[in-house]
C-alpha cells in the first residue's frame, strides 16, 4: 500500500517535471525577444542622439534668427535749424511802380509830371466844329442803346477807329459787344456816354499827334486830382480801379480821342 502510494507520487512528480520542462521550453523564445530591445538600445552611439539646439551667449543682445535682415534703426529728423540752407542769393531787385510811357502812341496815357498841367475844359462850344460834331454823334449813338449806330462813325480800313491796344479780328461791332457785360453792348455804350460827358483836354498842340481827349484824367497825374475831380472820376471807375491806377501812375480806363479834323481816333482801355 505504501509502495503503491510512493509509486503514485513518482508518477505525479514525473508528470509535473515534464509539464515544467514543456513550460520552460515555450517561455525561452519570449524571454529572448523581450531582452533584445534593451540590448539594441544599449548599442546606440551617443553621437547619433539628437543634440539640443545651441543657445546664444547670454551676453549677446539679439533676437531670433528669422533669416530676414532687420532694418536700420530709425534716425530722428534733424531740427529745423539744422537743415541745410540754400546758398546765399542776391536779394530780389526792388521794382519801382510802373510809370506811364511818354511817347507810346496817341492812345497811351499822356502824363508828364514835370510838364504844366493841361487845361481841363467843360465848354463844348470851345471845340472846333469837326470835333464838336463827332463828339455829339458818339453821344447820340450811345444814348440810343443801339450799338450798330456806331458802325458808320468807326469807319473801315486805315481810318478805322482804334478799339484795342492790339489788333482785333472780325467785325468791330462784335468786338465791342464782346467787351460789354451784356450781349447787346449796352454796358459799353453807357461807359462811352459817361466818358464823353466828362471834361476834356487838348493835348500835343501843334504836333502830328494833336488830339482832344475825354476824359481829362487821361492827361493829368492822378495824384494831382482834387476832391471834386475825384468825384468825377468815380462816376467812371470804382475806388478799387482808382487804387490800381495809382500804382501804374495814370488813368488807364476807357478814353476817346478825336483829331482836330473830326476823325474818331480811338476808344480803348488799358496800358
């Protein structure tokens, strides 16, 4: 009996030993596989590991390297006093007020400050008959309001009345209408009447340029006009016009000239 039990124990021991042997045989490959990664990791060279990025020296004051150069520092603008100045230049020449020409043609202002003042005349009866007749015809045409009535008085060709200090193109009546503020030329007729109603002067007596001129301001220095004469002037021009004329030195608004033979020489304005 005891022997039989021993014999059973041996069988169990033998079976257990066989089971353990089989278990050990099956676990050996797994242990080998598990050990291989650790062995391979130990064989990696240190220089193959990723090196950390080099850090700039603590003493360098530089921003991140973006590959794009930074612009130069902004320089403050120099104060106004430090700006370069243009080289010295000569002072502009002082221009004296213009003086009226003394021999610029019969229609130019006839003002000679050194000459005696011409006589101012209001009495039309003192005019030569041809001059008086032309004067009255001009005034009559101006009062009519019909600028066409001036056409036969203006004439044509070389004897035509001068209507501008420069040459004009086209019809003289159309030119006068163009000078007027209205389309019919009635403003220019009103100016003409006022001019012819003013006093007149007889200038360049005994010369080829002898004329009777209206208004007499044409022949007088403006600074020689008295208070009464300035009132007469303001019937024709404005105070602003008067100031401009003083800068020039002579009356340069509309004026009329008639020769001793009764020819209407000019009706012009300007200098």
